[in-house]
C-alpha cells in the first residue's frame, strides 16, 4: 500500500457495511449483529486499504495476503465487506441465512462463496488454520501475510493456546492475529464468565509481539495495522489486541452482550438505520 | 484361487512409513505433521530425508488438524500422524469443520488402532474411529490389511483429492499381499472364491478370515473371502454380487459392532437383498491391557469366531 489512506472514504464504506449488517440480520431475523458492528472498521481498513488481495479469488491465494475469520459468527460483516470489495454481487447479501444461499449462517466453502477459504463457526480453530497457511507461504517463498481475527471469548478454547505455543516456538512471523476485545460473550461479560486476566502479558509470555489498538477509530486502526505489518518478519508472530465496542454505531446496541446474537425487529431496525447514512447504496 | 502364505511379518504402520518416504521422493507437495509420535508412526525416515517438509507440532492434535487444513491453502498435501485415538475422537470437531466440511485435501494417518495396540489398554485402543470418520460427508475411509497394502494405500491417497482417513496398526502381521500391488480406492479385493458364505473382512481381520476359510474348508464349507480395504466409499457391487451368490454373509473387523463395516454391509443388504448376516466385531465394550492375540481371542475377533459366525449364518439360510 503506497497511496495514503482516505480515512473519510473508509468511514463512509464502514457506515454502509453497518447498514448491510443490520438489514441482513433483520432480513432473516437471526445472526450476530453485535460483534459484526464492532469489527466493521477493522475489516473495512483491512480489505479496503491494507490487504493485498485478488477479488477474482483463487482459494490457494498464492502471492496474496490471506484473511481468516476464526469467530465465524460475525459473518455478516465479512460478507458485506467481501461483497462491497467486489467478490460477489451485493444483491446476494439479501440471501443471508436463507435456504439455497451461499451466505451460510457461519462462513463455509461448501457453496463456493468467493472470498472464503475455510469454514469457521465452531470456535478456536482459525489461528491453527492461519499458521498452516503461513507455513506454506514460507515454504513457497511467498512474502505476503496471513491475517486472522478471533473473538475474545473464543480465547477460552484450548486450541488457541496450542496454536499460540506453536507459532512462537516455530517463529511464524508472517502472521498477524487480531483479537476483538469487546469484553462480551453470549452469557455475559468475559470477565465474569471466564476472565482472560492480563491478556497482553499472557501472549507476551507465550512469545508473541503484542500491540494494542482501538478498533472503532478508523484513523487509528489503519495506523495500527500498518504498525503490525512493520513488525512481521522479525522472528515473532504478531498479536493485535483490538478493543472494540460490541454493537458500535447503533446507540442502543453499543456495549451490550444482549445484541451478540439477536436480530432487531422492524422498529429497532428503523431506529438503527436512522443513525447510519446510506453512503454507497443499500443492496 | 491363490493359496495365501507368508514368509515375513511386519507392522502395517511401517508400511505407512515406507509409503510416506516414497511420496517424499515422488511428490514435492507432500508434507507431514506429527504430534510427538514420530517413531511410533514410523515417520522418522521422512523426517530425516525431508526435514523442511516435516512439522513437529508437539502434543497438540487440535492445532495439528487445523494447521493441516491451512496447509492445503497454497497447494500442499498434508499427512498428519498420531495414534488413531488422537486422530479422531480427540479432534473430531476440528476434522469435521476445518477438514471435512471445508473439503480440505488432508490425509489423516492413524496408527495403533483397535485392540492390537495391546498393553497400553483401553484408553488408547480406539474401536470407534471408523464409525466416526465414515459418518463425515466428503471423507474417504481406508483400513488396509498388511504392510504391502498399507504402503500402497499411503501412496494412493496422495493422488486422491479430498480428505482421507487411513487406519493402520501396531503389531507385526503376516505380509500376504503383493509388494507391487496397485491400490485402488473403493475397490474390494476378492481373495478366495467360494459359494457357501461371503466373509467381508477389513484390516487385521483379513488374515483371520483367510485362516477361517481354511478351517471351514476342512469342514467341507466353501467360503468366499473379500478384503474390504475401503470402508467408504464402499464397493456395493462387489458385496452384493458375492452375497447374491452365497446367500449369507459374515463381516469381520477390529472395531465396535455399532458403527463399523458390518453396519454398512447390513444397510446394503437390508435395502437391496435381505439375507442372514453375522458380525464379528467388538460388542459394545471397551478393551483392556494384554497381548494382542490374547485380546483378539477374548473379545471374539479370531479366526475361530469367524468360523462360528459363518456356520451360524449358513444355518440361518432358508
């Protein structure tokens, strides 16, 4: 990425993506709006600025940066970002979670949706997948990077820590893992359900290079991803602990686990959309 | 037809090791991952010859399965190696989501399957793995019978695109199939022609079936013996053709009766040609510590049990 980011353009895209998320979840009266809204700015910054990717989509992704979504339940934001990036027609967003759709409740490869390289949804598996892909990039002398996003509640899965050990021990330094640190999970606050305690210290102790960021400030997240990229290739895997607000962008959804997996009704949708201007045209 | 004899005994896992080493030489995309059981899986020769293509993951099988799935993205053909127990039950969800549902070209290679693992006991003697793996859509399930066949199967699965579960074992077993065999996935092999009863055996039980055939012949019974090395996709035609000819069936496997090869054969017969059938398999119990042949006798998986099952099946013919 040589040209400078246009933060305002990215913000406009993010606003449209948030509208897409709300309308998709409302359209099928199911899905996960909270985490999707919280991670919108990050995914827009990644796909519309940082990621070196080919929209014609080849599953092997040779010579491209790869992105894996480990917390697959925030599929609405990923589908919207993929469609808005040109992987498939935005009209297809209307099929989300409906029968015969390529847009499954959780991301899948079975229906050959462009942009998806592996199924996710059962938590804790994405970091391992990213490490495998990253190892192959090294074997192929492919200098591009592998990104993976995980939820914070997801870190309660043991497999994440198996992968964390592997990555540091084997110096998988072409991986940037990001944690959506919104502090919420289905049953309540992460700190109350099963605390992560000092998360940065944990990952540092595992041998990762840890940075922190705020994920709902477009200017900052663009800069922090750039910083994370500058730390690759130095013998350590890179972790970005990204604080976000679940439900960000809609006042009555912000900061509450109650909107983790609940769809808005007609009135709530109307209220939510009134807070987000249509910028690129609804699907 | 051929009389089956042997001059040498070897473990099937060594057949896997030899096949993997050959793949290292012939297919640069083959990579191997192991969860701290390199010697037990006979992967040491591959590791030494191709260290840049060997990945030691430590005692972390879930991560191994996820990594293997990720390695297919970029065109590698990953072979994972650990005990059958840790290759299946321990990582079922990882295999289901990241490998089977995602259609990834991963070869799950599993040693020390079944009772013949022996002294380590029931914690390690998995008898449910074939059932778990065959239930997964997209998964191919293979259980070869001796060293030569395991080597040939290992080489063959690299050329097959899609996830495969390859099951083999620890004990030394007679080598009675040819060294130069071509392994065809999904193709049952008729070993002995007969007309009184069809014996469909898989894995270590194929040799027991050959012994049983000789014992039955002494009683004037002509049994047909067919090696079902591929549990899925099952060679339905070979099974139905043989069953039609003999009129009764015995299945034999080192696995739980619930969910094993016998279930699949019974399913076929029930749908297309119902007839008497007996199953030689473990009957809803865990194993225990012991010497492999003692365990096979105690749990009813020896040639003698196949003979009894065959006589019973024949007796049930109308």
